C-alpha cells in the first residue's frame, strides 16, 4: 500500500506486521547525461515495484529525495541536506508511526552518500526502541551479482551515472537520458591511496564515474528486476519475522 | 523548468533571474474522505501548473512533502517533521543553490502548519543573505476571493479537508476521494476563546474541518485556476524585479 | 499575581486553574521617534493591567523582552534572539512550572516578529503535553476593531512605530516619545508583490511604518483599554475552562 | 544610558568606547522570606546605580532575568533556562551590537548559577572576536571585603537568601521582604565532602542558606554602595582602556 | 612525532606536509575474554607503530577512545558517545589545527561503529575545506588479505572479540586476555535477512562474534605487522602528495 | 579498578557503591618548557594513584583528554573541544553507566578551562537524576595549602605551566620537561581590572604563567602526594555515603 494515498482510518486498520518502506534518494548532478533526480527516480521505481509485488505486506512512504550530497555541490543544481537535517527527516518520519504500533522499518536507498546517515538514524532509533526492527540497504546491493554479470565495461559494480545507472534510467525513464551526451568519466589518485574523502569535482571531469556509453535499457531491466526480486525476498522475511540461532 | 529533470550543465546555463519555486506540503490525516497526501498533491499540482505557464522563468523543485504536522499525529499514518528538521530542509535546499548565484526563491505552501516554520526559515536566510529575494505563501492565499465566491457552505475560507480541499482533490486526483465517506466536521470552543493552540483530535471528530459534503470538481477547478493565475502574476513580478517606493 | 514578587511558598499555595501569562516583547528600532523598548513596554503595560483586573486568576511572569528581531538589526541598538534561543526561552519558562501542576499558559505578545516562534514553541509544548492549555496572541489583536475606528490615518491596522504604537506609548510612557521627531514612513514594492520577506531597512526610510504624526495619547488610551478588556475576557474563559461543541 | 529608552539614531551616535552592561539575574526561590525575583532585582538595581554614576560611559541593557536555576526547580515558581538557552541569550544580545562596532561588554551577574554559563558565553565570543573586550562578575564580588566586615552572622560571604541578600532587598525593595518569615537555614554534608553538585532541596530545609534573621537595611546599603563603587571603578578602567605589562 | 609530548614551539616548527593521524577507538564490551578497551588499545598500538616507522612524516594525536557504541550498551561497562558528540570531537580536534596550516588528516579507526560517524565528520570538513586532505580507515582494512590467510576459523574477516582481535591483544597486551574465558560466539538471523540493524545483545550470547578460541599471539603479530605496513605505505603517499589521472 | 582493563562481566559484578572517577585534561600549549599534554598527564597520574590507593572503591575511566581550550588556540598544536562537544562527552560517558546502576561519579580535573563545562555537565545530570551523586574538582584544589607552603615564587597558587605544574611534571614525567627552556612569564592588565576574559596570547609572552624556573621534582612530589591524599579522603567519604545535617 502507498501511505500517501490512504486515509488515516485505512492506515489504522492495517496489520502491524506490515513493513514500512522508506525510499531515500538525492537530487544531485549525474554527469552530462543523466538527470539530477536519478537516484530518487530509481529508489522510487524499485520501491514501487516492490510494493506492487507485495502490497499487503508493505506500507510505502513517498521518497525522501533530499539526500546527503555535499560532495556534489560544486556542480550547479545539486541540493544537499546537512547530515542533521537528513538524519532528522528519517527519524521524524519513522517516529511518527511508532506510537501507532508500526514496528518494522526498512530504508530502500538509491544514493551512496545516504548510507552513513541512514545507518546513524537507524542506530539511534534502535537504541531508543530496542524491540523494533530497523533495516536499510542500497537497492543495488540486491542486484550486485546480476549487475556484475550483465555489465560490459571494466567496472563491475555500480558507480555514479555509470553503465548501470544509465541503463536503469533507460529502462525506467528513457526520455530523461541525454543519449548524445553519454560519456565515460572518472579519475583516480596517482599513486593510489586508500580511504580518502574526495569530492566529485576532484574525481571526475564532468561528474560521472564509469562507462555510461555502454548502457542499454536491457541491462537496466535485468538489474532492476534483480534488485526488486531480492528486496521482495528480504522484506517477506521481515514481514513474517525471524529468530536468532547459533552460526 | 523542473530541476529534477535537468542535468547540472543545463542548470548551469540558466538565467539567474529565474525564480526557484519550492513546493511544501504534508503527509497527514485529512479526515475519512481525503488521502494523507492531500496537501502535497495540491501544492505540487499548483506549482507544476505555474511552471507550465512560465517555464523559462521558474525553476521548480520537487515537493518537500514532510511537513510540520505534530497537531495531527494522534491520527494514524500522519507523519511530522520536527520544526528543526523542517526548517533545516528548506534552508539546506535553498542554500545549495546560492553559491551558484540563484537569487530568487519562493515557497508555494500547501499546509497551514508549515507557514510558521517557512517564515522562520526564510527570515534566517534573509538575515544571512540580505540582498537576495525570499518569499512564501500558501497557494490558496491567491485564490481567497474566488474561493469565497464559489464555496456554498458557511465556511468561506479554506480549512482542512473541507469543501475547498475536497473540491480541489476532486479536480486534480478524483480517484483519491472516498466519496462515500465525505463528511462535515469541526468543533469549536464553548464559550469562545481566541489564540489557543489545539490539536486536531480536540477540534474535530474524525479529522476534517468544514463542509466537504458540498465539494464538487467544478469548484475545485475554479479555485485551482485562480491560485495558479495569482501565483503566475506574483512570480512574474519577482522574475522581472521590483523597487521600493513611498506608500 | 506577579510571580516575580511572590515567594515559592505563596506560589505553591495557588489555585492551579490560574492562567500563567507570559508577556513577550522586543528591543528593536522603532523609528526616530519611539524608544527601542516600545514593544516590551506595551506588552508589559497591557499584561500588568490585565493582572490588576483579575489578580486571583492570573500569574504574571516578567516580560521576555529579547525578541526575534533579525529584520531590524541593520539599525543600531536593535537586539535579536535567534529563533532557537527565543523558542528555548519560552519553552524553558513554561516547562519549569509544569511539574508544579500549572496547566494554563497564555503569551501576550507585543512584537509581530515573535508570532511565528511563539506559535512554534507552543505547538511543541502541546505535542508534549496534550492535556494542557496553551495560547498566544498579539495584544493588539484584541483591539483591532477599536483601533480601526480610532485611527485617523489611512493605515487602519497596527504597523510598526505607527499612529497606534506612538499613541500607545504617549498614553503609557509619554516622556519616551521624541515628539519633535515623529514622522510618517514606509515603502512598498512597485509593482506590488505578495509574500516577500523584507527587512525594515528595505521597507522604510528611517525605521517606522505608518502615520506616527497623527498619534495622540487619547487614541492610545482607547486602544489600550480595548486590548486589556479583550484579554481579560479571553483569560477569564481560560481560567474557568471551556468545552468543544459542534460548530 | 539605558538602551531600552534610546532610539536607534541616538544609539548610532554613541561613542564606541562605551561599556555595554548586561545584568543577569534569575527568577528562583529565595526561601520563605524573599521574593523569587531577588537576584534580578539586585543585579538590576546595582547596574542602574552604576549607570547613574557614569551615564556617558555605560550603555545599560535590560536585565536578562531568566537564569540557569535548575537546582531550584523543586521549589514552586522557580524558572530555569537550559544552559543552551541561557548562553544563547547572552551571546545573541551581544552579537546584535557587534556589527555596529560596540566592542566592550561586561555582565553584572546577580545569580551564582549563571557564573558558569556566563563564562562559557563570553569565552565563545572571545574566540570569535579576539580583539573585543568581554568581562563578567557577580556584583557582590566587588563588595566581598565590605560584606565580610558588616555581616554579623558566622557566614562571612554572600550565600542565598542570606543575611546579605535579605539586607540588600531590605535596602532596595523593603516592601518585598516577608519579615515575619525570615529564617536561618542551610544543611551541610556529614561527614564533610568537597566538590559535590547538590540541589537546594538537599542542602536547605526551606530554600535559603545563611542567617537572614540578622539582616538589616543598613547592612544592605553598605554592601550595595560598595558593589556599585567597585563596579564603577572597574568599568571606568574598561571604558578608558588598559594595556598588558609584565607582572 | 607524538603531539602530546611536543611543546607548541616544536609544533610550530613542523613541516606542514606532515600527516596528522587521529586514532579512534571505543570502550565497549568485548565478550568474557577481552578487555573493554580492546579497540582503543589496538588503534593506539597500530598508530604508534606507524609513528615509529615514519616519525618525521606523522603527527600522532592521542586516541579518541570514547566511541559510538550504543549497540553494546546493554553490556555493563560499555560507554558510548552520541553521534553528535563523537562527530564533534573528531571535527573539533582537526579544526584546531587547520588555522595553523596543517592540511592532511587521517583517522586510524579501531571500532567498526565509528566508521559511519568518521565518514560524516570528514565529509563535513571536506565541504568546508575543499582543498585539504581528509581520510579514514579501519586499521584492519590494511590487513584484510593477510588476516584471511592466517585465520584458522571459518570467519575470514575481522569481527568482534574474535580470533583476529583476540590474537592482536595476545600480541600487544597479552596480560589482558582472560585465556580461561575465551569462547566462540555469534548468532545469525534465521531465515537469513540483509541490512538489519541489530544490537550485540541480539546477535551474541555473551558479547563476542567469531572464533576467539583459535587465537594465538603469532597470528596477532602477523596481522598487526600487515596493518602497520599498509598504513605506512598509504600515509607515505599522503605525505608526498598525489594527483588525479584518468582511470 | 581500571574500567579499560575489565571485561563487561567483571564490571557487572562490581559493588554499585564504587565511585566512578573521570579524569579530564587538555592538550594545549604549556609554554616553551612543558608538553602539550601536561594537564592530561597530571590528571591521569593523580587519578591512577588514587585508584591504586583504593582499588575496590574506585572505578577509573580513561582520561577525557580533549579539553575546552579555546583560549590557547593561537598557539600551534593546542586542541580544543567546543563546549557542546566537551559537555556531551562527559555526559555520554556517565549516562552509559547509569542504566547499570552506577550512582556515584566524580570528575578529577586537570585543566582550569574545563571547570565551567564540568559544572554544567554535572548540573544537567543532577537535574535529570536527582538521587544520584555527582562531583567535580580540580585535583590541585586538594593540594592548595600544601602548594602554598612549598612554592618558592611569589605566586602561591597553581597557575599555568608554572612552578607547580613544572614541578609536577618533573616528578611524574621528568623526561618531558625542556629544562633549558624553563622560563617565567605572565602579563597583567595595567591599570588592573577584574573579571575580563582574556586569551593566553594576551596575558603571556610565550604561553606560561608563573615561575617555572623555580620548579623542582621534590616540590612536585609534595604537591602530588597532597592532592592524592585529599582525593582519597574525599572519595572514601563518597563511597561510604554521607547525610545532610544542620550547619
């Protein structure tokens, strides 16, 4: 079910085992070829497909689209929430539902930069509500192996405005891809170094990482379906519940 | 233009006189007959109509839909940002664009509870950036007179899930109105008293205020068009600029 | 009763139906003719007159005089609390009394810029203490109709260092009016525009709005008495209690 | 000069060597015999006497009366600002004046519990504005030796609602002393221990410390005049300026 | 060099290419067999070894030992900083050095729970100081492959109070290992689920994860030396500088 | 007992009358002759000596070494926590232990600049946990009289990198004293003035105050032993408990 479209009486009648799904995205530069809303479009599309697959078991929120994107702000049009605003939004949304006895929450994230503050928001909530269930994951984590198979370029993981993301947008919103501007991009430190926090104006020429020129809608469909299938399985487990056993 | 659909290079090429439009809404109970997303749907629809009317002069952001709705939280499904989260989101979005020399910002608000924090966010920004232009208004302010004419019930202003809002949703998203559940609602203090801060579980029986049973799509269209026309005029002035003269 | 002058044992003996009255003002420029403390002087004077009229039913706090006045800071001598400081002061004062079972609170405000943060402070308190009573109003709201009658100039509402405020200070603290410096002032956008957040150095020449040259102590007395009478009636209702009934 | 009574143009014309004086007090229990506003009354009275003695060299603010009094909250009627609110108010007031080139600030404090947050507020300001002058002191620090001479009871320093404070209120606002309720009070740890943070409901029976039964208005006058004289000397030095030399 | 042992004049004389190393740890339960300070002991020992290897190129801070450990608080003795305190400490320490023109900062982390707030702290700093260099990594990231080789148990990565951590403490502070209490522990969700935020009282029986019974000091030495060697190489690159080139 | 070296099960078995000791220090300039870590070294050494003297009655935390040192930041290498970070660290550490029923907390402070925020942290905790015991003191408060006897120079109290602190470091970590750089330093306002907040670059030439050239290890030992003895007595009282009686 989509929370946005329900009335409060319909929400009040729901099974409290339902998994509250919170998509998180961004509005940030995605190179010369993809729209600023790429991450939000994809987190939303995946989450909506999950909701269609298991409507009685999922309560889908609208997408929290204002992401933690400070590392993209040098590129015009990128918007970024501060970490405290971002964490506050996630927590406020979830804590509004807890007094009504919703108890299972899962963030479907579309922007790498949100992973750390998503983790922090949920860890703070877990400390306050130790008996409730909180989870988060980038949607593409559930498509990792499939993506590695289907991608043609040397980069086998999902990067930024890359072969994978461009393929996904071609699948979901093809009219938004500037096909004449697709380009491969990405800079690396020389000599190599680990652990550095770089901004995207340092590690790209025009904002993207990876091999967008290799993108196709078919690849997008494969990755998309794989992410949805993985999430459906994961959230079905969360809906039905699980126990802990010795490893 | 819709910021979400642009690339960063397209944003970077824009005229800096463009008015950045930020719709703000809510996800909160709207009685037994309207969906939780009512305010966000309407702020978005009005803003998108404004953008269609003057695409070269407006840069439209996605809707900040997580409103300041603590007074509705007793009704299941309502979500509320804390004031600091809400103010932070408005400020963060706007401040992301200022280094890129955008200078005119206008919030089109769909939820009365956002008015105070919208004011505070913009007053803080104005103190920091005294030479930039910041404005905000509920969209229905621009339709006030028209609405008073067109509404049949005794309440001549826009309330909450009322004749006006129900009419507007009938116009914009008719499939979301639970027509069999339309009801009139609203309680008042006895004896009368001014200035009190009440929550909606105190001042309604099932969450709405006003005469939703009188709603029609035609009334909705009239109010909607009036709000759009007023906003277009106002933002056109903002785009072209104005001076101060003696009263 | 005036809280400042009581001992703790006297407070502890009070009827808990008493209305705690919190005057809020400012210390900010009021043109060349009125003192910086104008709003605080007036909120205090009105509140003290209310307390004299119903001493057993009101517990009057000293005036929170440090207002939210960022829009006046370009004028020397104006002081402004940040919104978080301002909201904190209102909430801290009120929350100090709640564990002692005081339960009815009303802010008598003298500065328009405080209205938004007063609203936010009380809405946050209401969310935390849903069974308590919180209200706020500008004192001149209770004199609106009377003021419209008595004012000679074209501005029929209360503005800033205007005919009304100058008249009120002439009534309450005449020695503080620089009668040789009274002036009419105020600028308006051309072409007209709605909803903009302007600072007072933009919309005035020397800090005031309205027709102070028309001020008289008699007008001040009429407005003052009207505000006091309205507040006394309102707080009497709050003291005795009220219920909710269908509209 | 009293800032509250000036216009902005008069402030703008001031010598910037003027010392901005900020009185800080409290509204907190002072035993069965003194009013809740004792600390604010005394800080205000001392500061006003200082201002009368050197009106051209002092710019006196109204008293920040909402003190840091959490340790008194168990006694009805006591109000306390949180530390962040308190520090915010001090800093906001001072920082409003800095852009207008005022540069010398001195807090005249009447409540021991404010000393720590006053120190923190000024240390934060000093870090931001290293070339400006900031100082703070309890007013009675300037009367310490005189008070030790004039007090009859075994407690030779100023405590809380004690011989000294009761004498001072008898001098300044005699009608506010409940002379029939004057009492000696105060508990001490047994065995003795240093450094503990106790609340006043632990270390008193009815809220006061010391020998209020020995208070007289004459003692109050001596202490008061001594504090004023010391402050006048100190602020005169601050007005004229000082250098640093080897010890 | 160790910052703690230098004088300010010696610091002032340093080459500003020096890498400021900030070890971060925790004080949290590590099962029945390892001390609460395990993570801090190891981050400190590794960092000190790095400093000994390249003393002229590293400026080593004392360990920020109060980690983000809310997920361990159910076990007595665990201490946890809130995220805002933790992030504040990292940022405050670094920002104290920036005005003195230090420009390269690297956090050597010993506690998984610090990774997210370390990332956030550095991303906030990077946004403010885009031209400076900030990096962070768990020390054991540099020993990952070596550890996988040397560990005998089924868990090939470093967990919590596991074969690897127990071996490391046996190498560095053998007297602190309760060898008679070494145990294997760790629970997993059944059915499996990804992305959940669990606390350690949910996923262990007595606080540890992995196969501590297999720990030996020799394994500890191998892992330790590998981590140090990797960090030395990485920080040498940071000291000498690097450029960006096409991938 | 040292918390760092215990396991959680050992902590869980402790007597809850144990006094939790939290040493607080700084890393800040101490003139040309003492190391930056002076305050932390001394607070730690004193606290460890106290723990050795009464191991069953004290639970010693590692030193919170990042102090509130903004007034030293002009000297290279000094680190300072903001007040909110500092207060947060003290409170977070203590509040981690309260759910496990530890109830007696005492801060042993080595840096004057921490006194105010230590007071604020404990006053906030006391307001939240009125039945628990919280105390704080500079360690040298317990040696005041002894130090006055043993010091040869004109300054009879402990200052900063002075005769006393230099003697203490000579006693505890003699290898860290730059004996060839010992110097006397310290500037005073002329004419004298009280209550000003000065930074150390204003009131010293090279960072120290007092007569370090007179320091000897023997003086250090006498002061050190006196501080330890006083603290042991004080904390023994806290361990066994105390009552309140009439003064």
